[in-house]
């Protein structure tokens, strides 16, 4: 029964944790740059794997050696998350202003000129996945202390049970964020207008910058 509770609570809390504001903003900003559900899901998975890498490893080490991440280290990690959000926002705005990845091509067939918009975003997809893994890892480190508080209160001190809890917690974050990324990719894919897609990307960038600055100011105030 105890193990069952660990599995259920880990999965549910992981799904909820995935929708923290800083997580959603970072992934949606990247996903808006790749308006295709399948590719957006890959970004969600990459973020989830990065998040899992730090939460699972640091979580087990913390429980095994009975130590907790200090508030100072957690605050510094959260400031790093804010800086990443600001950087991601400016990156998105740079793409909007320079119109990177979107090109207008003209072709003539049988004397008739055809115009269509073509994207070279596929060439950047692999790099985006690496970036999302790094961002997810930073998010995971910043949120590790909070996860560690939940485990000893809600569950046993058993390392095995706590390990299953962490495993399902991480699985929940991956599943939930992948589903969210799919939704963002599907929504942006319906924007057939280049101007509408550019507007969405620009708004995502601005929101990311604003949330990042707010995130930094709040964490600095706690130091």
C-alpha cells in the first residue's frame, strides 16, 4: 500500500509540478518557434529528461546521505532560471525581428508565378532540443529542495520507496510537459498567416522576459 501511494502521489505531483510558471513559459517559447506538434513534443521530452536528470540524481543522493539543498544554493539556482527565461525571451524576439527561419520563395510554373512561405527550422531542431535539456536540468536543480520537502512528510524514509516516488514524479513531469508542448505546437500550426505566427512568437518572448525579470527580483529579495 505504501509503495502504491508513492507511485500515485509521485505521478500526480509530477504532472502538477510540470505546469509551474517558469517551466511553461520556457517550453512554450521554444515550442512556438517550431509550429508542428510532433517536433514540439520532442522539445517537451527534452526538457523533461533534463529536469529528470537533476531531480532524480540529486534526490536520491540527498535521501541516501541525509542532506538537503541549502536555501542559498536554491535561490542562486532559481536566479539562474530567471536569467535563462530572460535569455530565451530575447532569443525569441531576435528571431522575430530578423525573421529567421521563415523565407518567402517564388517559383514560376507554366508562366505563372507561385509564392509560398518555407521554414528552415528543421536545421535548428536538434540544437533546440539540447537547449531544452539544459533548461530542464536547471529547472530541476532549482526545484529539488521543494521535492525533498514533500518526500519525508508524505512518504516513508525508505530509500526504495522514495526512489519509486522520484521516478514517477519525473515521469509525470515528462508526460505533462510533452502534452503541453503538443498543444502549443498544434495551436501555432493552425496559424497559417506568417504575421500571426510572428506575433505569437514575439508575445511569447516578451512574456518570457517579464516573467524572468520578476522571477529574479523575487529571488534576490529573499537573499
